[in-house]
């Protein structure tokens, strides 16, 4: 018996959707603790765990290095679910960016879309960075390996004809970036994140004044025209009243999405989808970045096939008509 218990707990540590008694344990990979993914995972787990008698699920959230890590961990079976940027799910499925050598990750499945995220570029006032072109020669954090923003930063630099060799590139976790900026050890940092969030609040409300740099121009129009997963976005300046900005900040956006693997148990995917969709108003209270969520827009921005567990719920409530038909494959 003791051996069995040990085996079960080891299974719970290493495996996915493990069972103890009647309860199944499910993990969601999120992001850094000052971002929006971590509280998003917390919001999902809080809602599902409240109904433990109904669903028999205990959801736990892990802080991770972000989208790319989450997608890979879901595919390898180390995590049951992950939150990932819409552009990153597209790239994984099509074997692009970090997956160029690995090939197409066709076992990836989407569950639903979440809040919009904006490529956010924060610069200290002293750096005198007012546009992407001004990043040349500056010390800039592009994002840690495993994050979603690393590729977004590279894309934005490339759109302006810059590479990592034109700047002093750093790759630290976003949780560290506001402190480094305030200490003068970074001139600027990129973060692809929902708004408002604690990280940008921290960066904008320190001793040094900071500027949220618009990511706009004909260079960006070309980027938008060539990449289906990018769209224009705006960060309302009133969300960060201590920043120097006086106007809303134009930039580029993607979406946060919930992903899983084709092999995830459809009952578990169904339960999580149902819980969030049936109680969307309650869910939206759990983070201000969820303010614009609707049942319809939570089906938009997905580019990899829907998991059948999610589709079963959308079928039941008549939402499948709003799903891009190319996402219905299993
Ligand atoms: N978009 C970021 C990433 O994919 C995470 C943002 C967040 O944690 O809210 O790595």
C-alpha cells in the first residue's frame, strides 16, 4: 500500500492528469508571477476547484517561462494545459520559429482564446528612446528563452531593419525587468502581455520616469500585412498614469489562448471549458485584463485544431457555428 501511494504521488509529480482517490490532478502552465498568465491560471483553477464534487478535478497552476515552454511541456506530457500566445500556437503547429528544426507540432490542440495581449516596449526616460529605431546601441531585454515575447521582440526589431547585433540584447525573465530598468541596468524591455498587469505597473511607478514606446509606422504596417497572427492594438494610457505618455499607445497585438495536447482526456477539457463559459461573468471579475471577453471572441484567434472536449461543449450550446471550420478535425 505504501509503495502504491508513493508510486501515485510520483505519478502526480511527473505525469499528467493523475488520480488520487476520485480526484484527478491537472496542471496548467502559465508565466511569470507579475504577468497575466499566472493569475489567469489561478482564475481557471479557482473556478474549477470550487466544483471538485461535480468535476472531480483539482487544478494547480505552475509559474513557467511562458508560451514556448508551455507548448513544449503540453506536447511532452509534462503539463496538461498551457497558456500560450496565438502567434506561438500558429508557429508550433506550422513548424516555424523555435519549432523550425523540430517540425510541425500537429498534436497541439486549442481549447479557447483568452484576453488580448499587446507587444509592450517600456523605456526609461533617460534612454531617450521614443521609437523602435532608437533602440540601436541600447541595452534591451528581448525576453527570456521559453517566453512568447522573444520572437515578438525579434520581429519588431527586424521590421525596423535591426538585429540583436545592433543592440545590447538581454534575455532575462520579465519579472526582473522592471527592477533592472529602475536601477538603470536596462534601457528598455519588451513584454507581450495583457493589460493592466503588475509588471508594467511596477516598471512605470518607480523612481525613474518611463515611456511606453509606440510600435507603429510603415514598417509595422508591413509586419501586419505579412503575418496573419499579428493585429494592431492599443494600450490605454490611463492604465499606467505614472508613465510619461499622454496618449494611448499604438502597438501590435496577439491573443492569449489555452492549449492542450490531442491526447488530453476529453472529459477534463470539456469540464474546464464548460465551467469557464457557463460562468464567464464571474470569471471576468477575476482579472481586469478579462474585461473584453465574450463567448464569441473566445473562439477567435485560434489557429490549431480544437480539442474534441472543447468542441463537445461548443456543440451543446450552439457556439460551433462561430468556430473556424478548419479547426474541426478530430
Ligand atoms: N505572453 C507572455 C509569454 O508568452 C506571458 C505573459 C503573461 O505572463 O501574462 O511568455
